[in-house]
């Protein structure tokens, strides 16, 4: 630990490294913003100093919102993220509650299976899943991703909630049981209302994971009207070899904003969720 | 704790009545399995079944939109005789190893730098996590523009400090393309390491450092013999997590290079995608994807067992 030495040492040990990490972490976002506000004449002129704006314009944003389906993609992304997060929280609770509170044969095995499924990456499953989705007739519908995102989100929510549930004291539930409440009633009326912070952590994580998902959306959604933001940006703002850089950067920035806003409101919950898996083990 | 509570609950409950339905539903095992049945069936249908079906597909010659014919291990033999497959294997291991080492070392440095008191610390921490929060595809598009062959801002900077024009072709040169995807993966994943390790650092009791200092330990010795051993379990878990998802990475490479130039950045996931979705050979594609399985099984088993023990 640093013990209060001189200001020079503080610059070297604190501000230099922290400043470096901040610069590297944030430069791409700065670059997105600057690029999205430059007129094409400035964007593709090598003789202009590129790091600052000379003639800011909103043209790329206007083009993005009027000439592409960006708003439709944003709506689709939100809808899919919210619905699959809700489904995953409900199914996640149904897995985590018995594992956290009940004693029954096979509990250990189920807990390990849930953890293992959480760790199975999508590229292992996407080819057979594509066939399953086609056979179900869900190709090019939002149902395809609403159904498949929970395959990664349910084990994830269950795992995170399991950790959280174990930290909630049991006394209230015991009292309710003694008063004659059934198990379902105890869980719904007594236990779940105590777990709001856990739900917020798991919900934000699931929401950001849904917004980030690309592979399933790329395969299942090939019509512009059902695309999500990441797939729409890649598939429609890059046409052949032509890159619409101004619109691409505007789209990337606008697409990042919802996640960033939600994250900024709940950053403490996010960090708690992020670190609970590993720190508490 | 749970033993005591069961005794309490058991004592308060009337003797078990085997005939009553509500009594049966109240049993822990019955309640648990009924509760877990919907999510377990869901996972069995959409993870378990596709996984088994993927193995079946890998044993078939299965052009897209045609029925498959069983061909035994022919697809795996085709992998074995395909020089690109071996290049993909090497690429994936190089990519995973290099990115993991960079993230681990950089993340540790970030955590140590952040483990000091300074104003606006929480704001700085929130900003540092942004690369990890923002959808990968969108930040990768920004990197693509930073590395653009004609208008790269990185090259503008390099030329300004004396590198000869036109500067390196980041995505056009096989070696530089691999360096690029490794660096961008590191950029995105490093905050996850950093913030998780920082949380670990904050659990180290200050008395240990004080005791070590009294015993005459230097700063490096305190790090080596106090910090590092206490962080070791967290480092292991974070690393296993990140190795699994780096090994199976798709988005970054698909967007930035499409596996090029000349397959120099092709990974298992992007190659399986090209064969299955591009060339329409579902069977062969499934066999490429399954090539990830042995390594993933080892990693997942290690992490699952480790998480359970902790």
C-alpha cells in the first residue's frame, strides 16, 4: 500500500498509470463521437488534423435515423433484451431457490450442471440450434432470439442468484413456516421481496448480455425489420466494400448509449454481481 | 445453521400425513423438483438436445436444406487433412494465450493502481469498465475505423512521430492482424480482470501488510508473499472464465477481419461459421465447432469443480 509520500511519487504511482488506463479505455469512444460529428469532406481529408472537430454536423445522425431502419433495430434490441431478461430471471429463481434453501438428493449435481451450462459458449451450439429454430418455423422472428438468449441467461441468473440467496438470513422464512405458511407462499411473500438487490444485479447483467449478443441474432435474423442493433449496423451500414463511417460511428455510439445509461445507474450492483462470482466463490 | 432450522421446522410441523396432497407437496424434494422442472426442461430442450444433435450432425454429410446422410467420422477426417483447420487451431491457441497473459498482467497492474485512495475513485472505476459493458460489435467497429487502411488515426499518430508513410497495414498484414485482434480483445477484457482483482485486493486485511512491513519486507516482497498468494484463487477463477470465452470468441474476429487475411486470424468459431453458414456444410461445420469441445470440457470441468469447492 502507498503510504503518503511526496506529490511526485503520487503522480508516478497513481495518476500516471490510472491516466494511462483511462486514456486507452476511453479513446475509442471519443473517436466514435468525433467521427460521427464530422462532415464527410473533413472525415476523408488526410490534410486535416483528425483529433478535433472543425465543422461539427449532425448529418450522419439524421441520415442514420431517416435512411436506415436504426430505430426499428433499437426497438427490437430493447424488446428482446427486456423479454429475455424477464424470462431468465423467473426461470433462474425457480432453479436457484431450491438449490439455495432445500435439501434433496441430486442438488449438488444440478448446481454443477447449471454452472457448466453457463460456461458453454454459443459457438459450440449455433449450428444445431439454427436447424432447430428453422424446424420450429421461428427463422426471422424475434421469437428465435427471445427463445435462445435465455439458454445462456438462465444458468447465469441462477448462478448469480444462488450466491445472493445464500447470503439472505433464514429466520424470516423459518418464522413463516412455523406460522403455517406453505413453501411456495414462504418463497413468494417472505423470501423474494428480500432479494431485490440480487435481482437488480442479475437483471442488469442479463440485459447487457442480451444487448451484446451477436452470433444468434446474425444467424436467425436476416430481414432488416427483425434485426437487432449490432447485426443491423454490421449488415446494413457496410455495403459490400463501402463503409459509411460517419453513420457507422453514429450507430455504434447510439447503440451503446442505452447500456451505458442503465449501467451508470446501477454501477454498484453491476460491480457487486461481477465480483460476487469470483470473490465470494 | 440449516441443520438447526430443519429441526425447528420439523418440530413445529405436525407428524407427516402421507395421504395428504399438500403434505406431499410440502416435502423438500417434491417442492424442489416441481419448482426446477420448467427451467430444467427448457435447458434440456435448447441446450442438451442441440448439443446431442450437433454430435449427430458432425457424423453426417448435411448440406443446408437437404436431408443428411450418415458418413461416420468423415468430417473429422476432413478436418484432420485440412491445412486451414490446423492453422485455425494454432491461431486459436495463440490468440487465447496471448490475450490471456496480457489481460492478466494488465488487469493486475490496473487493480494495484486503483487500490489507492483518490478523489472520484468510483467514477474512474465506472469509466474504466465501459469497454467491458458496451456491445462488443459496436466497439469493434470503432477499432476497425481506428485501424482503417487509409484513414487510421493510429497511423496518423505514428507518422507524426516519424514512422514512414503510409504506416503499418494493421488488418492487411497477417501478423499485424493477429496482433490487432489480441490487443482489442485485451482492451475489452482487461477491465473485467482489473475490477475483479481490485475487489479481491480490498479484502486483504491491512494488518498483514503492517506485519510484513514490521518484519522488514520490501514493497516487492509484500506483493510477492502477501498480495499474490491471497489473490491466487481469484486470479485462477477470472482466468478460467476469460480463457473459456476467449477460446470460443466469434464477434470480434467476424467483425474486424472475417478471419483474414488468408485465414491468419481465423478461429474455431469463425471457421465453423464460414463452413456451416457460408458454404452450407452443416455437418462439416458442426465437426469444426466440436473440435473446441475437448479443450472446453477440461476448462469447464476445472472451473465448475473449483467454484463448487469455494
